[in-house]
């Protein structure tokens, strides 16, 4: 069929005829290209009739380690889907995804819906098909692609200019922030090289540890993070590892020494557990009232007597109030109840993971003073002299220890296992069908009529099928324009 014959069809079978430029920008050149494509297809290929259900298949995105590298085709593919996930931080992006996953009537457009589905299917594939180590590497690339732009996966020292041996602490740079990513189980510890951590801070001023913990194997991910800087270095690598011990039976003969010791404990943040009053000189009166804040075995409004004062145990807010009463009592009055025995909580350094990394409390004290001065060269020099650095020790936080680090925060949870995704697809099935099904249906009609026209020798309605093909092409163009408007709204 040439243009002359096609013009004849349009002039004689359409009211007022049709211009060679068809509706919605679909011209005859494009129509001929479509016809040529049909003719070159295998003639005996099965077709789908309009009465059959149309199955919509989403594009398959190949799991690729190249997602984390800027400037390649795989990265462009993942960015094409992830660019519609709004948010500048991981917390914001997770919230954006959850807003779509958890809503039955989302305000998101088709592009955002499909992008979210693809992102979640990729995450599910990473969790289902890869081990923690291999999956973690792919996950790093995925996050770099999710953020797009100049975000990049770090695979070696040459990528980041680090002095570390082997893979640097930084796994991925997202929005100009250094992240060390850990894809973990629910109880897996957070591990790393202490030497590489020190060398990282010789070049950079921060790193964010991001834990992505599996829920139910492949049902979801629970994200948490904490920031490490030189300023909070000891809070991260010493404080969580110290063991709490109760020091009992510290005795003081005088009220002044008791007060001085209590003040010292307060300044060091060491909680008092118990005070025993060993003397008995009668009840103590403070401002005309007995110190009712102290808990003992009888009614709170009873005065302190020789019997009751022998052993006073307090806790929580009552203990704080009791200590305040003691500190505000004049020493002569307080001395009536001496000598005094104090028990308190201390933190043990010896035998802990902190000792393994730093060697001794003296080393920690030197490092602390250098950190307080803000002299980076002195801080790094102190860190390079620690046993953790010289012995190339690994640090490891249990999940509890990691979550007790000052500044730790929960970033969000994504549930995208099979049962969750089925629910989401069910919620949005009607939306997808209304927008996408017409494309499949019109294309199938166009294909059937073109086949009938080109291959239907002797068919009495052959020219009618050709005219219908033109009509189908116009409907297909309109359906395509509708999808474009819906997927990429103004």
C-alpha cells in the first residue's frame, strides 16, 4: 500500500476527508513505519483479540553494580525510576515511598506510583536474592542511584582519595554526605576497621553509619543512623563499651567530706545508689520540717529517729531530692548522723572493648584533652598511637550499643515483602488499568486490522480494515497522549 492508495481510502471513507497530517501529530510517515514493522514480524505469530484481558508487564530493571557509577547506562536506568521519589535525605525519601505504599487513595501521579513500585521491587530483589555481603554492595549502588546527581558509590581508596588500605570507611556519598552502609540482620553487630576509621578522619570531618536491618528476611528494611565526628569520637567508641559497676561501702567520717564526695560524683555523672547513716543523735530538723523526701519503711511524715536513720535507701527522683536536702543541711547538723557510707555507680574501662581499642584510661584522657583544644593534627596523632590503630583492631557494636550512641536516630521502615506489595498493587490496579490498558487495546486493534489489510487477499472488507487501521492509529495516538499527560503532569 502506497501513499496514493492510502489517500484514496481517507478521501472516500471519511467525512470531509483527512489531511496527510493525522490527529495528535501522528503523520503518515510514522504510520508507514508502524506498518513496515508489522509486515516484518513473523506472519504466524499469535495475536490477542479485543475481548481478551490485557496483561500489563512492568519493565524489568537488571540488578547491577553499575548503579553507583555516574555516567553509564545502568545508572541512567535506575535514576529514571528514582528521580520521582521526592526528598533530599534518606528519611524524606523513605517517607515519600511510604506515603504511596500505605495510602489507598494517593495524591501521587502515575509516574510516582510506578517509580515507587519499581524501587520497592528492586529492594525486595536485593534482599531476596543476595547475601548480606553481596547484597550490601549492590545496595550501596542502589542508594547512589536513588539519590542521583553526583551521589556515588565508593569501591576503593582511589575513588575518595583516602589513605585507608582496602575499601574505605565511606561506602557511598549521598547528597555530599559520607555514609558507611551496613545491610544487617535484626541482631547483627556493626563492625569496622578502627585503623581505617582513624585514616578517614585524617581526610574528612564526618561519616554517618547507616544500618539497614532486614525484617522477616525479605519483608522489609528498618533504617537507623548515627553520626561520627572527631568531636563526639569518644562518645561513640568509649562510652557505649564501658561496663556499669556498683562501688559499695565508701566510708566518710565527717559531713564535709561526704558533701565534697557527693559533689564530685555529681560532676562526673556517677549516680549515687545508697547512703547509710551510721550515727544516731536524734532526729534532724531542716527549716522546721523533717526531710520527707527520703523513703523509709514507715509513714513519710514520721521524723528521722535513731532506728530509722540507720539505713536509708532511695532511688530516682526521691534520691535526687534526698541528696539536695543533704547538701543543703549545715555540716554541724548533718554530722550528728555520721559516719556515712556511700554506694554509687561507676563505669569500668578495664576488660572492655574500649580498652582493646585505646589501651588505657590515660590514653583516653590525652585524646579527650586534644579533642577539647580542637587541634586536628594532635587528635589524629593521638589516635594513631592507640592500640586499636597499631594492632589493626576491628570495632564492633551490638545493636543495643549502636542504638545507645548519642545522636542515634531511627530513619524509617519500609515494608515491601510480597504480601505488602500485593496489597499495594490491588489498591492501585484500577488506576493503572484506566490509564495504561487503552494503549495495549488500541495497539492490538491496530495490529489486527493492519494484518488483515496487508495479508487478507480476497477479503471483501479488506479496504474497510485499512480504514479501521487508520482510525485505530488515531485512537492509539490519543491514548498515548493521555498517558504522557498522566505520567508527566505539568
